[in-house]
C-alpha cells in the first residue's frame, strides 16, 4: 500500500476513534417512560441495607445515577460532586442513589470515604449490570459495567430527565435543573 494512503487512512481512523470516544452516549429511556422498579443491596456510610426504588419514590423524587466503578477517577469525582450538592437535592426532597456494576466489593468503603460519598447518600451494587441493562445504562466499551447515566424520576415513577455522558462534570447540574423544572 502507498505510504501516503496508509498514513491518511490511519489519521482518519484515529480521528473517527477520537470522535466516537468524545461523543456523548444517549440514554434510551426517555422522559415520560415509567422507570423500571428495582431492589438491590446498597451501602450508606459503610452500613449495608436493601434499597427499594418504590420506597424511595414514596418519599419524593429519586435521582438514580449509574457510574462505571467505585474507586476510579471519574467515579470518585462524580460521587464527590453529588456529595457536595446533597443539601440541594434534599431541598427538593430528592433521594440520590448511585448504582454500579463495577468494583461492587468496594462499595462499603466507597460509601463512607469523605473524598467520595462521605456517608451522605447510598451506593448500590448491580451485580452483572442487570439494573443498568433495564435502564439502558450499560457501558458499551465494557459490558458488565454501568455507563455514566443519570435519571431523575418523579414520585409517580415517571422518568422526567435522562442524561448520559462519560464526563462526570455535568450530572449534578443536569439533575438539579430537572428537579427545579419538576417543581414548577
């Protein structure tokens, strides 16, 4: 093959891969869809309990955010951002729950460490990404792990907002904006 043609194809392939990696993923469960109910093992401040979505919805809106794995850089940041904003969520009477299929053996520690959840909200284990699959939040690059997707669910069980983006920086703001809109 001509070296120039080979180099051009290599550059185009690399550009395509970069564009694909940078493109946001879109959650398939759209606003207006009924959120799939689930019950799963969870931890709050290191203590195990059973999280039941139906029980949480009886108290108010629920933010279910899926994240790839505990103790990974982006997930550490996202948990810290939710932890720092927890009083804003509580002002909306909203429950926040992080759900992951990755590193579930580390969730007890992850839930209590001050640089992550800080004991301010629970994180739930999703062995085999079964809950993530029902929410179309499976990481395509690593099946069996959760994608970074956040849902805001109204007390009626209806999804009112979905945001899917591997970059963790906007999930808190997106969720809070959705809660503001839900109250209007």
